[in-house]
C-alpha cells in the first residue's frame, strides 16, 4: 500500500495562507460531512478539508500537496455511488463547493461556461428561465455538481434521447496533480486539434485532474412534454414492451423501469402512491418536443404498444403537476430502496435489446443464492440499478458471498454485451471487478495514462484501478 506523508501543523498553516483560515477545516465535527458520500455505509476521515474559491487557489493547493506528498481527494456534491469522493488514504479533501459561479450563458453560440461547483439543478433552472436546456439530468440534480457530473460522465433519465455529460462538454479548465493549470477545447463544435484531452478527463473520476470550469453545449428548451405510466404483470413483459417502442421508431425523452419491490419501498417510506393498482413492473415514459399534436400521437402509439405488450393499465400525465407527481415518486425510489437495509447497488448496463435477458438473469441469480435484489433504472439506456439488500443475510454471507454473487452478475452482464457500470463509475467499491469488464491491455494503458498525469499518485489514490 502506498505510503503518503501525514498532514502537520506547518502544512495546515500553508493551506490557511492560500485560502484563508475559514476555509480550512480540521475539527472532526466540521470534517464529518466529508467522510462519506452516498455509497453504502463507508466512512473515511480526511485529515483536513479545504474549500478554495478560484482555479488559482486549487492550483496552489495541488502544488503544495504534490511537493509535500500528501494525497488529495476532489469532492463535488458528495452524491457519488461508487465511493469516488472518499478519502481512503486520508490527507486532503478538496471541496469545489465555493467554485459555484455561472460565468456565462451564451445563446449566440448556444454554449454555457460554469465553475465546477455549480449545482446541476440550479444551472438547469437558470437555463430554463431563458428558454434554454441542459438535458443531462441525474436524479441527484439538486445536490450534485457539474464538476462531479463531468468526473463521473453522469447520465440520468433523459440520456435515452439526449445523451450523457460527454455529449455536451466541449472545454474544461482543470488543475493537474502538480498544480499546472490545463485548458482544453472551448466553444467550438468542431475541433480535432490533437488528442481529445477534454474527453479523456470526462469520466476520469477525479483521478487525472481537478476540474474547475466547464464549457458545454446548450439547446433550446422543448415546449411540451407528455408522460405516460404503464403497469405490467411481469418484469419480462415490461422489458420486452420497452424495446418494441424503439423498434416502432419512437425515441422517448425518458424511459424508466421499476419493479414492484422498488415501487412498494417508495410508497411505504414516503406515503405516496403511483396511480396504478399493484403492478409487478412499471414503465414511466416521456416524450418531448415543440408540436403538441405530434406528441399526443406518439403517446397514443406508445399506449397501444404497451397494451399490445400486455400492460394491465396505462395512464397519461398531461399536465405539469401530474407529471411532477410521477417524477417525484420516481426520484424517491433510490433512497427508499436503500433505506430498507444495508445494500450494494450495482449499475448494470446492456444493449437495450438485451434488457429482457438482463432482468431475467437478475431474477435467476437472486433465486439461486436466495437473496433480495431490487431493480429499477434507466431502462431506455439498458441501464438497470440492481440493489442487493442485506435483509435476512448473516454478516458472514454478506461479506464473503456477496462479492461472488456480484462477480457472477457482472460476468453475465458482460456476456450480454454489457458492462459493469453505466453511470455511477468504478470509484473505490467496484475496482476489484474491473478485470471482468476490461482487458489486461486496456487496464495497462489506463495505468500508464494515470502515471503520465500523476506520476506521484497523489490525486484520488485507491480509485478506479485495481491494486
Ligand atoms: C439519489 C441519487 C440519484 C442519482 N441519480 C443519478 C443518475 O440519475 N444518473 C447519474 O449519472 N448518477 C446518479 N447518481 C450518482 C451521482 O449523483 C453522480 O455520480 C454525480 O455525477 C456525482 O456528482 P457529485 O458532484 O456529487 O460528485 P462527488 O460524489 O462529490 O464525486 C464523484 C467523483 O467525482 C470526483 N469529482 C467531483 N468533483 C470533481 C471535480 N471538480 N474535478 C475532478 N473530480 C471531481 C470525485 O473525486 C469522485 O471521484 C445519483 C446519486 C444519488 C444519491
């Protein structure tokens, strides 16, 4: 295990000189919120938390840590689900929360420039007020940051039509582990000048550089959106129907899937109710665009496809209030499922046409090992979050058997042409499974890239690459 230097009082003094004493946290009470993210029940205390306010301050902090051989863990909103923001080696947590300025919204170029610590939902509302749209919409939008979205290449329900973070980001300002400031790309829709470092940094999970500023494409806000909820008596019917919608040449702007146990968890915890009676599985579908009549036709067609696929019930939400109610219920599912018992969330993704096979595999593996696995997610992207719940399992089975069950699940996912994470990243908790999805050559190249950016290994150590 790599040994780093410990933080001492002289080091703290230099941090205070760079950003001022109020933004250097050393007391355990102040540090506590930075000891965990939203991943399982993991806690790692950093020795100090810093909250810089400018790219220059980030660069000075990185140079200091680099020279002193102290590890640094960048942190956005702390909503990550793979433990990427956990300070597993102690050292410094570098929080981007004060870099929260929207620098420019530029409708002439249809681009926006923001600091990394801007909360995604805040930015979306600011754009929507101007008839503009940044469609990347992780369900954690009101707590996660744009920088964290870049680091994780975040997706969300709308990815099915609009794509993920990488499809919008055209330029970055980032600080390298030794403190050098890097600027990549810009407001350019076309740019093939050299290697695409912007795209290399997207999804690098805070292991190559600290992102401080993001330039991204924006699009016009669609005028209308219609939502439809369909209940099915089996998971397989729901999954098969979903693929039929696409083969009928309809691309919904969201296509979410929830199984009964997930629905029930949200209904029980929050005393809310989906307006359908006791389905085994739900599809929540949305279409958007500028021509309402066309959308109404599409919704009708989707409804017919659902009924032909054996849907027991279909309801349409045609007002913003009804739509908001459905989406609020959907957004509560993750937390509700996780509150049942300790859990491990697996972020499986397969080609969409393999969705029926994936839900069947998850059921088969659960039955075989006698475990509870609750599935929901962005089915339009083939991306199912499978939560294995500790309910009824001894600590010994949980510790020893679950890694084998997860490896079995991932092996099946890869056989279906899929991979082991669609949007949550590898981070700390999934790195042991990386060789199931990537070849030795790919992993070796990734190690070499890491070494070029961070030869001393001080930036977010213990993440992504297996030991
Ligand atoms: C309820 C809930 C719903 C969610 N729904 C979705 C969803 O629909 N789609 C989806 O994709 N994800 C989802 N997530 C996961 C999570 O919100 C995303 O991964 C998000 O992008 C993390 O952003 P963050 O700012 O919270 O980053 P953090 O959790 O703080 O950090 C995540 C990783 O990014 C790195 N990092 C953060 N900021 C920077 C930076 N400025 N520079 C370099 N590295 C940085 C960290 O070191 C860490 O490795 C959900 C999470 C929760 C809790």
